[in-house]
C-alpha cells in the first residue's frame, strides 16, 4: 500500500468513528424510545 491509500483509509476510519459517536450521542439524547444501540 502506498502512503496516499493509507491516508485515505485513515480519513475514512476517522469519519466513520466521528459519525458513530455523533449517532450514539444523538440517539442517547433524542431517540430514547428506539431500541438502544449495540
């Protein structure tokens, strides 16, 4: 793997983690009626 591919992968992982945390917080405070996240 070259460096550009690694950098792209790291960016995608960071975005995925950020979205996951945002959804979890949003779910926790705004969607308490839905089943809890895993």
